[in-house]
């Protein structure tokens, strides 16, 4: 006897729907087949437009069918339906029974017809008629309620399989896809996300053997070779670990991988048994998906948790298999990231070159974007290592404060980050950071000691009028602020306690937000540097801030500052008003006080004192803070916005700096109990101290003792201190910021952040390389010359390509050594110039390319303008100039050059530039490195 076809609930429902009209008159349906074991025998179903109760009985004899029918007729409610599945032939059933059944016969299940009807199709792909497994699966898997997506036309095999996969695997789950089932994607990315769901892999493993094999085959064709590996892992219960295993599989792509490591990794895939090439494809897919998730993690806590779940599992598997050390070169393991971070810090302590090489590896690690704070620690370690190779010295007070703002304040910034340590808490990294910090701190202490000696000799005769080449704090209003009035009444913002390290951070952020820092034009041969003043002595608020705001050496509190500020500007026929903490904040609905807003809208010079930094030192809120931003300083961002709206120049200036408490200070109380945390009214200077005496010393009758060593204090412990004689306390940062370059006074120039930062802060320049001499193609035949465009007016009559030496050997030409020079000398560039009217000179375009390449690909517009000016050409409209160069370099719209960061930076894609203009270099072996 032939086996009866299996009939499931979905088949029954499809037959009921198909014969709905007949069931309006009949309540019995006979179906040829055997009802699937475990399927519901009583349920409700939509039949036509009615919901009816259905009972299913599986009977193998005529008597059983008759008994079921009589029972139903006697007990069922009106409208209830009886479905009987059976193998009994119609000939054995009497007409009295068949007369009550739909069509008066036993219905044969035609799966193809059912599938066609359930999809609303006009027909099926002919291939589907030969695949009984597919038809049966489509009948059985039809979604309850919504049914299959409707198809207007022939149902193709791919469409059917796509719908089946989405339903069987649950790919329309909200955790996997935000699309409806009909629109759910079926690709490796989606399936890898599916593998991380609790029930997803189990749903696949529970399917029949034939269906699993066929779905795996089809998905491999449409979703890539990675998917069969994933599904094989799901079959053996490793689906949830699939992505983690994929990350470990990267070891098999490395030809130099240790054989034992490769063998162990292969063993982790177990019975799934993929070949090495298949694991490689799977690993590629996993890494691509994880990179997308990492990109989403910056703005999504859920995405971040998803990423770390995979990363942690991968590390656990590697550790359990003893593979952690062997996979230290991986780009996707948490352990390899930690190992590479340690290599950077240890390498930097050995040599800057070794640290830079390791840093390049770390920044190329796929997880670098997840740990920007840890990468920043590595960058600071390498920067400090570069600086430690120098031998700086203090030659005078003026040179000391200038160099502190230009270089050593940046050193302090790096030291603060190293002192705070690795945010990941790695003990190996912590030890190396401490060693590097101690080396840097020792060199900084040497500079502080030198500066203190010069300060002690300078102070007895220093005055506002005889400052020995220094900008003293009491002259800032007259020397720096007053010239700005030609562009509009300035806003003077006093950031109490701002050090050189803090100023470096605020200056960078201000430029990124569209502010342009300017400085007076330096003398012949001198470099532009950030303005620096010398604080009053001792370097405390009472003396230094009052002197700054009054424009004369004085001391006092807020009333002295306010009256002194107004009096200074009144003498210069200018209204002025100063606001302190209590008068800055506005009422409900207004961030700034109405009086302050009105003053900013007027023609008066406005001063505002912000105490956030100094308050943080006093209250202990500074802690191990390593970053100061514009938003960290209360009211600063709002004041800058108001200044921009009123087109006011802004001066960010400190009254003094500060040093941070590192937890190892020694307390030496003053003999008479006077003074403060960092100065005392005595004359017995000990180790780490200096005696200061002169007209600019406004406490203790003009003579004090102050420490230059940051570990000495004379009062209770706080987060930080000021009043001493160290560079970080005495050097006063002065930042002049313009919302528009048109407000700059005469003989003032931009100071872009690339020039404000010291050279060692940036990546080391590419070392010069020798350019190989060009060789003839043949000793007897001249090399073929590329076609040349028509000669332009004013070009030389004979170019080097027109001169042929004896024996038909071309003259050795000098290949341009820089990237920019080679680009503008290329045939592609020459052809592109034909499409740009009034193209800039080649040397100018080359300078732009070389400057951007040397800066790592990104520069501010102001810095780019400075690079152009070095060629003897001044570009005032830098935006328009960049647009012209874009037309030269952005062939067919590819973004080689463009603005980023909301127009505040210019970016050059060096790799794309090479592809577009220097593609022949890869074939000819021409140099790919440039001279700096």
C-alpha cells in the first residue's frame, strides 16, 4: 500500500479557503491523505468571510468515517465543519455519505494549486513542480493571519524561496529587520544578525534534512559563500557563536600563521567542517558586518552591547583554546587591541619611531573607534616620546612663556593624559605610562627650574613699561584688545585659571566651530605663535586678575576689577562694562542676563569673568580631568554664540594658570602663617623654591618665596593650585578669536591650529626618498612619448620631451619628488586643466596637495591659505580657490578634495588622488613616497 501524503493544518486551511463557496452548503470535507501527527484537531479558520470551528479526524476505514460524521452531525453546532483525512477510496464510500461532502468526493491535495492560490499568483515557476519539498514547505510554513505576500503574476522560485526563508528563520523579527516580511532582506549581513537572536539558529536546525540542505544551497547562491558556513554552524548548535568564530577564522587567511594556531582555529569549527577558503569568505562577511555595527555603536547603546557581546565571546573562545597570544595581530579582538596598545606605549618608551609604527597598527585596528579615549592615550605617549628627544631650554622669561604656550603647555596636556592612565585599566600599559610620564615630568621640571631662575633675575626691574620683551598681564588690554576695536567692540572673556594645556584644547575646538585665531605679524624670520603674557606676582586672582582688567599693576576684588575696567576704557573714549559670575545668568527662558545681552548688542567693550576652571581646582571637581571643552566652561559656548551674532572679536585670556595635584605633594607651611597654597611671605627659599622681589610683586611688601616644583604646597590639599613660579602658573594664554577674518586689524595674521600645535604634536613627516633615474626602454630605440596637449602661450618653445640626445636616447628627466609635483606633471592633470578656466598655477596646486598630504590629509582653510602664501601667491577667498582645485582634482565627481567638518576643514583623499592621477606608478615602479 502506497504511503499517504501528509496533510497538515495549513493544507486543511488552504483547502477550506479554496472551497469556501461549497462549504456554505456542506459541512463535511473528505481529503485524501494522513493528518500530520501532533497537528491541532480542533481550531477556528477563516472560510470565505466567516470564522468557523473546524474538527479534523484521521480515519482509515469506512466505519470510522461514518462514525465521525454521525458524531459531528449529532453534536456539532450549526456552521461547524468536519474534515476527514483518509486513504479509503470513493468507491468504498456510499453515496449517502459522499452526498454530504464537498464535491461529493474525496479531495486530492494538489500542493502546486494550493501554493498558487495562497500567494495569489497566476501560476508557478515550472521548476517548482519538480520540488515537492518546496511545495510542501510553502504549504506548511504559511504565516498565520497575514498569509503569504501576494504576487501579481507568476510566482518565481526565488520569490518563493525568499518568502520561505524569511518565515522559517524569522528574518522579519524586529531585532533583525525593521522591514515587513515582504521587504525583509536576505543577505549575509541579515543572517549574521539573525544568528545572534535567541531562537534563530535553533529554528533552522529543527527543519527537515532535505529542507535544510536545499535552503543552505539556495542561500549560498544568493547571499554568498559565507552563509552555508553559518548555517552549518547553526546545524551543530554553534550558531550563536558563529560571528565570534568568524573573527578567530582570520588567522587562517595569514600565510605566515603558526600551523598550530591554524589547526586550533580549524578545530573550533568542529563538525561544520568548512574548507579553509570557505572559512576565509565567512570571516570576511563577519568582519564587514561587525564594522557596520561598530559604526552604529557610536550613537546606539543597543548596537554597542551587540558588538561587545560578539567581541567578548570571541576572546573567551580564543582564551579557552589557548589562542590569545597567537591572535595578537588580529584587528578584531579585545585582547589584540590591548596588546597593540601596550606595544605602542612600550615602543614609545624605547624610541619615537617604534612607538609611531605600533601606533599605526593600533589606529588601523577595527576596534579603535570603540576606544577613542584609549587611542588618545597611545597618541599622547608617542607625542611625548617625540618631545623627549629634544633638548629644550629656557633662555629668558619672554622666551619661556612664549615657548610654554607654543610647546610646553602641549607637553603638560600630554602628561595629564598619561598620568590619568589607560581607561581600560590594563596593568602592563599602566606601568609603561608611568615610566614615560616620569621621564616627561623630569624634563618639564628642569625647564621650570630654569624659568624660575630667569624669573628671579627679571622680577626686580620688570614693570609694565620695562618688561624685557615680555607681554605682561597688565598690558594685555592695551596691547592686544585695543587694536581689535577697528573691527568692532571686542568681548573679553577671562577664564580664571586657564593654563597653557587648557588653552590648547579650547583653541582647537574654537577653530573647528568656525572661529579664526589671529596673532600680530611676527618679525622677519620669526614664526607665528600663540600670544602669551606674564602673570602678576604672586600668580593669584587677587593680584593678577585685577591687574589684567584694570590695565595697571593693582590688587583687589570684583569691585576693583569692574571700576578699573571701566576706567581703562573711559580714558580711551570707549564705554565698557564688566560682568562677574552673579550677573551672567539670565532669568527663566534666558540663558544670559538681559543686561549682558544688551551690552553685547551695544558698542561698548564687554568683559566677562568665568570661574569654572578655578572653581574646579578649589572644589576638587578637576580630579583627573584630561579634557576641557567649550561646553565644560559654564556660559562660554553661549557667550561665543552671542559674540558671533553681534560680529564681535573675542579675546579668551587667563589671569594665571595652574598646576594639578598629583597626590604626592609635600606641605611646607609659611613661617608666619601667611601666603596661600603656592606662595609664602618668606625669603628662605629651599629646594624647588625661588625668591621673587620687585615692583610686580604685589604681596608681602614686594618679596615672596614661591615654588617652581609642582609638588610643593603650603595649604590643604585641593585638586589644583596657583600662585607659584612654575611655567604652568606664570604663563598667561591669550587667544584672539574672530568670527570673520574681515575683522582682523592691520598687521595681524591667522594662526591655524596646524601652526598653533608644535611640530612634534603632529605625525612625523615622511622621510625623503631618492628618486630613481629614468632608464631608456631600449639602447637603440627611444622611448615612446605620450601625446601632448596643444602648447599654451608663454610656455617654453622646447620642452624636455622635444629634446632627443644622440643615439636616440632621451635626456634623463628630473621626476618631481613630491606627490603634488608628480600630480601636476601627470598627463591626467594636464588633460583635466583643459576643462578648468583660469586654472591656478601648477606650483600652487602642488603646494596644496603637499601641504594636505603632510598634515595627514586634513587642514583648516586658514592653514591651507598659509601654505599657498609660501608660494608667493595670496588667496583671500580660500573657499572659492578650493572649489577651483576641486574641479581639477575631482575627476568624474570622485571626492578627491573637499570640505568636511561643516566647512571648517579641507580634506584630501590621498589614496584616491593616487588612483586618479598616478595609476601608472604601480606598474612602472615609480616612487610612492614623497619628500617633505
